[in-house]
C-alpha cells in the first residue's frame, strides 16, 4: 500500500506541477495579449489625435479664407456704393448751382432792366459757356478718379 501511496503522491505532485504550469503558461499568454492590445490602443489614440489636429487645422484655414473673401467683397460693395453716392451728390450740387445762377441772372435783369441786357446777356453767355466747360472738365476728372480702385 505504501507503494500505491507513493505513486499516488508522485502522480499528485506531477498533476499539481502540470496544473500549475498550465495555469502559469495560460496566464502569461493572456498578459501578453493584453500588453499587445494596450500598445495598439495607445497607437490608435495617437493616430486619432493627429487626425483630429489635421481636421481642425483644415477647418480653421477654410474659415479664415471664407471670412477674408467675405470682407473683401463687403469692402468692394461699400466702395462702389460710396462712389455712386458721391457722383449723385456731385450731380445734384451742379444742378443746384445752375438753378442759383439762373435765379441770380433773373434778379439782375429785373434790377437793371433791359437797357443793359444786350451787353450783360453777352457777358452772361460767355461766363456760362466758360463755367460749363470747367464743369465738364471737373466732372470728367471726378469720374476718372472714381473709376480707379484705391
């Protein structure tokens, strides 16, 4: 019986050893698998961060370009509207000046009568022609200045 007990003990020791080796070996492979997975997770996190930074950079660049173009367009629109308003103002001032000159002429004719009308009329016509020529020159210069971008 003693021999049987020794064999059983030896078998139990071998069995225990094999059991322990299997458990340790299995645990080691699980630890290696977890280590590999953790490394891959870190790599994936780094790649995701890099991709997110690139996407953010592209979005900022796109937004900057859009705002630049919108500002440029708004500036051109404001310039055109200002130029248009200036031309209208110039034309209205010119019309008002002509009306005042006509009223002044009428008042002068009423005051001095028709005796001096012939010499005064000639002088007025000459002055009016001279003023029209100057106005045309100024108007042309103004339109040239307005049409050139600044």
